[in-house]
């Protein structure tokens, strides 16, 4: 069995090549391939929304142009104010967090001192308690001696 295949390439107006392959018994298959329209290739892709706008002439004295410019200027002002406000809010939040951090560090120092004082009191009390307590064996013999003397 021999495998024979044929390829025919056609290009449509949009620059897309379609390769037609005919295999042994299967019929035609279409495989689209993107081919750049300009022979140099490698240029930047232009979004469809801006493709038609590059070549169109803009009348800078028209009412439509003036309205678009005013809307754009207002949008820019609004964006800049919003950005400025966000920066101010962030700065204010940073200052609040710094103050809170200072308060918490002062509280940590105070609580550490308090803990140290309480530890010292506890250790002093435990030491005094240990000095005043007699061993268990000594206490019972003293009580027995007192009872036998009566």
C-alpha cells in the first residue's frame, strides 16, 4: 500500500492561508494558517477597535470632537482626584497603624514589667513557704512524742 498526498495552498484577502491536503482515500482537509499580510511581518498587533481610527481625519473644530475632549478631560480629572484620594487614605492608614503599633509596644513593655514583678513575688512567696514548712516525717514524730507524754 502506498500513501500518496497532495497539498494545494490558497490565500484569501485577509491574509489567511488554507492548505488543502488530499490523502490516499480521505478527501480534502482544510488546515488554516495565519500568515502576516505585510511581507515584513513582526509588527505590533493593532486591536480591532483602533484599526479604523488611525487613518480617519479628525476635525478639531467639530462639536463631536469638543464633546469627546470635554468628556475625556473630565474623566482624567476624576481619575487623578481618585488616585490622589487613594494616596491620602493610604498615608492616613499608615499613620494610624504606626500609632497603634507604638501603643501596643508600650503595652508589651508594661505587661513584661508586671510579669517580672509578679514572678519575683511568687518566687519570694514560694521560698518563704518552703522555709516555714517542716518535712512530713518530722511533724508526725513530734505529735507522737507529745501524745505519749500525756
